[in-house]
C-alpha cells in the first residue's frame, strides 16, 4: 500500500504473530518509529488532521444543506453536535488506512500526546471504524527505548481531552461565524474575528495607541570619567551625576507618557544650560568618595525550555519567528533529536537530569555542577496537560558537535540552544559581587553634587559557562555575564574628574511588540495556550491586522477599526480577564470538571457558566451579537481621529472598503489623501499628513506621451509612488483597457520625477533577448520588491535598477547560468506566475518567503506543502491551497465548481457521537 512503512525486523516482534497498524501524524515520524518496532508492525501517517468542520457551503453535504445550522457546521439545537467532513486531500489517505486495517489484528493510534493529538486519534477512530482492538500509544520522545515502552504499555483514549479540544474548535467556530459577519458589514469584506486572534490584535493596537499618545520629555545630567590614581586598577571609571544639593535628578522613569513628571516625583529637572554650567563649574573641583557598598550576588540557572520560553529565546537569540521555531522543533522531534516541543512543563525526568549532570561534569568539571539535582516544577497559567520540558532526546544527550553533520542550519542552531539550556539547568549558581559607589563634590557655583558608579564582577561563572540568556534590547537590561569593574576605593578617598560632559536625554515611547515579547505578554495575561502562539501570530499577519517592520509588530489601520468596534460593542470578547477565564473553563473540561455541552449551551445561548459578567451570564454570544449589530455606526468605528492641523481641522484616518485613507474637512469640503501601506500609525504626524494632503489623488501631471498622446501622471498608491497613463473614456458596454503603470525607483520621488523618467518606467518590461538554447524570451522587469529578470517561470534578481535598461543578453545568460539563490540573497520577483484565482479573480504567483515558497493572490498567502514543488504547482493546486487558508468558505465563483466536483466524489461526513453520515 502506498505510503505505508513496514517496521524492520527486530527481536521485538509481536507475540503470537499479531500484526499491528500504527498511525501517526507525519511521514517523517512514521519512518523513524518504524525503524524501532518489530516486523509485526506497519507504521502509517495520517498526514495531520483527516477531517474538520465544513469550510463553507460547498463542503456541506446535500442532505444537510437545508438545515439552519448547516453553514455553521454545528447543530446548536442538539447538544452542539459538530458535522465533520473528510477534507478533499485526505480522502485517498483514509482509503489507504482502511485498506491497511483489513490485514492487521490491532490498531495503535500513536498521535501526539496533547489535546490536538488526542483529537486526531479520536477522528481516526471514528472515521476508520476499525473492527480490531484499538490502543492509544503515547510517547514524548522518539527514541528506541521510548517507542518500545509506549508500544508495550498502551492506554485508552482520553475522552476528556477529546472533549476539551472539540469544545475549543466549536467555540472558535461559533465566535468566528457570529462575529466575523459583523466586521464584513461594518468594516470591510473578508475580515475575521477569533477568540484569541482578536485579543492578540488588541494587545498590539493598544501598544501603538500608547506610542501615538506619547509625549517626549527631555532632561539633562552630567557624566564624568573619574581618575582614582596611578595605583588603582582600573585607574579610570565612569560615573554619572544623580543629585544636586541633596535632591535627586530626574531620570526617564520619573516622567509619564504625557511628558510630565509623575505625581509625587520629588526630583530636580536640569535643562541644558544648567547642566553645562554645573559641568563647567566642576572642572578641577575636588571629588571625594562618600560611600562604598559591596554585596555578594547569586544567579540561579534558567529552567529548561517549555514551548513559550523556547519561542521567546529563539526569537531573541536566533532571530527566528515563532512559526520558524516550531517548524524546526517539529523536525527535530520527529527525527528523534529532542522531546515533544508542545509543552507547558519545565520538569525533567530523572533520566534526563542524570544525563545533563553527567555531561556537565564531563565538559566543565564537577565544581560547575549543582550539588543536588535541580527540578523546576513551575507551571504557567492555563497549562496544558503536563509533559516533560523540551530537552535533547535519549538517556545520553548528544552534543551539538555530534549531530552537526546530520542537521541543517536552523535545526543545528535550535538543537544547540536546547542542549545548552538543558545542561545549564543542572549546573551551579553563578556568583559574584556588586559594588555601588557615591562620589560628592562642589561646583564653582556652589552646588553640592553627587555622582554614582556601579560595578559587577563574576567570581564563579557556574552555569554561565554553558549558557547565557539573551536580553531583549528594546526592553533594556544587562546580560547575566556582563561585567563592569571598579577600582578598590575607600570612603573619603580623593578622586579627580578628568572628563566632564553635559548629556541630554529624551524619554522613549514603549517599544513595539516583537513576536517574543508578545508571546511573553500573552502568557502573563493567560491568553491562549503556548502551543498555539505561533499560529496566532501567523494568523494576525495573514489577516492583515499586523505587519512587520524589522522584527517589530505594527498594527494596520484596519486593525484599529476592528479592535475599536469590538471594544465598543463586544467588550467582553476582547477583555483580557474574560479571555483568560475562558481558558480556565476550557481547561476544566479537559480535567473532567466541566461538561462540554452544558458549557457550550451556556456560552452561546446564555446560562450560569463563567465568572460574573461573562458572556454566558450576560445572555450568551448569540444575543450579544444579534442585539448590537444595528447599533453600530459604521462611519464612527471606521474613523480614527489623529490630531488637529494648524488651522484647527481634525485629521482622521478613515477605513474604507478598499483600504484606509486620510481625511479632513476644509471650508466645508472633504479633503482626502492616500495612505502608504508601509507607514506605521505612530509615525503619521502633522508634517507627513500635510505632505500627503498636498499630493493630489488624481496625481501630478508630467506631460504627454509623444507616441500615444496620453497624459502621464505621478501618483501615490497603497504600495508606494508610481507613474501611469490617463486613458480616454470608452463607450458604455465596452471593456476599458488597463493603463500602463510603473513603480518609481528608490532614487526617485513624486516631487522630482520627470516625463522622461516616467516614459522609461512605462517602457518596462524590456525584452533583453531570447535564450539560444530554449528560445524562451528573457525580459527585465521592475517589481514591488526590486528589479529582476524573467524567463518563463524562472526569475532572477538584478543588483541595481539601472540594469533594467542596460543588462545585455550575454549578461542575462550568465546570471541564469549561476545556481539560484535562496534566503536573503533570493530573487525578489515571483518564482512562478499562475492564472487567476477562481475566488478573488486576481492573478496567483509563487514567491520566496522567509520560511520557503508560498502562493498568493495579493490577499491570501498559503505556504507550499512538502509534497508541492514550485515547478510542478498547477493553477488548480494553487487555488486549493489558497482556499484552505481562507477563513470563510469559497466565494460564489467557487461554489459552482465545488458542486460539480461533489457529483463525482464521495464526501464522508460525521456528526460526533452518531453513526457516520455519508453523502450518497
């Protein structure tokens, strides 16, 4: 049978000649496990989930289409029974698994041991309906001892875990299907709301609001370089003035976000003139050590990684996104290098502790290992069922050097990080001393000033020999292994200030969230689960609510409108405490303390579930949404006031159906301006707004094309400045041709671009010549991400925009003769151009992303699967990937095709706890 993996023959052959089918989620996991089991096992992969709720009307079988709950996929009037549909790409997988079941005596469901894995196991059981005994095989690392132990000690399916996962899935469907249509109606089409994604978006929006309101405060002080004399080591050291005449000088922490001193701050604020005066008055002044305070300090090791801390540290240290971290960890787990990577536990097994201590002793010496084994029992709020911490797999850990040749770059970096953290967790404390010094003097103008200096020395590195956690640069702070040495000083010792400088400082707005800091905040608030953080962050970016500027997460104006609507009209749904309490209730279902149907009914229709003022106790989700829709003023929620211009006119951002724009009313008339997509909200100030208003929406006329006679204009668009031609109007009923357009080069601006520049831009793409071997035409083109060559579906980047007009055929052939580059040196243009997407009607292209190739129609992005290749990707497969990625069902154009397909394909569906229903 295609795809099945027979286990190699070992001494562990099943007794009595029984044959067992073992089902896991991924082919890689299947291959690894098969190598550890006896000849009586057949290991097969389900390739993830095999079924789900209907994605849209086209997925609903004919027999249910007339039901009022069919679109929802959940029968809310009958115990919230879900309608499950085998996904089209899994029909062949289900058929193969059923065929394999005919030749075995037992079925082992070996999916992951968390809620998600338990749910996949239940779906397999309910879909395959095996007539042989079924066992649940659970393990947390893929090593031979662990796999053989799991096979020898199976358990039953945990129905509480299944109910917990199913409740979350149903809850998310209810939330999305009830709230998302409100966004479509009041903000713009194709938006989505989600139980966790909307709250995560609100966190990012609130931070941007804080940045927009922030008022910078300025303050001054004096820095000095002190000389302790020729016998001191080091002789000189830095100090900073902290008080004048006994009154502490203001520092950044003393100012509020409004730029004013906080209430009760008894400090002195120096301006530039006063600071310079004091600095000048301290030249040649006598300085004296007023106090020296030394303290020992101890720093304990960090706990081993759990999911959230791994994502945070990989983000800080390796610059990995949460998604990249989890995909890499998944590969390491499936190939037997680390333990299961979705865990909320920081505990280590006795075997792992022994392995870590032995390796630390071998590598660093016994003096660097803790006297007693360390156990870290801390668990986060809303923790999932306990697993072990993320650590190297096996009873003896392999060092990074031992696995280096077996792993790719990302895998090696992440394995090394996990290995270091695990080893360090069993090592001794780091020890050192901190020194704080106060120095006094009197300026020529009479003020008594106080300077402060602090130092830290490490006397015993302990665990820092193996691992140092990275400090978030945006948040400030000092690395654990940083040292700053001060000379040995005593009270009343004389010092000399050899350098004095008046320094100005400005307060900074709170930093934008990075993926790492957003994960940390969500974890602290108890929002979502660590195992889902990566998908949540990906979702808010895919939906267009958040985009990245470097590593910072920036909210879009659409996110402002959506969050504003939810806060004003559905406040409980995006309330942090409510969302965290919801997680507690869902965990109660997993623990068997709460009955799933009762809870869902209370949440949706209203009932005594949840804390006071919860959605359930306030009438339920259905009532909350239904009673609020008509009260929502679409213009109000889509208007974000910014500031008042110089003439007293209020400037607002309006979110329209086709995107955000700037607007103000001048002398009773509306004035509008386009907003660039890459302009962060907090950077939109009065100066930039005036510049945008000064750019006519109809564009700046550059002149007339002498060939076509059409007017050429320069305009500001959503994706940056561009030039285009103004075509004459066509008679009614005739299709208007598309005007030529061209993006401005980076060296050009709307104010200075000329007609000659524009005509050169509009001449692109330029035909460079034909490949003499294939006859394929090679063109030079300017894309959104830079200049490139295109030959058929093969694109290569050019190094400069000027090359678009100068590159020769010989030069182009040399570029194509070189191996295609990936990563940061990758060609920015599309890897392949496809036809129009049947849903959006927009052209589909394949692009190289940070984490691999993906297909996009400009609205939705979908990563290519492992089984997909860029060269072999068809229009149909690309459209299928995009359809799967969309939150709502297929649009009208897609429905007809889906129905016709349904006539020839059997659609298997199941409503939970009832016999499987099939469309015949």
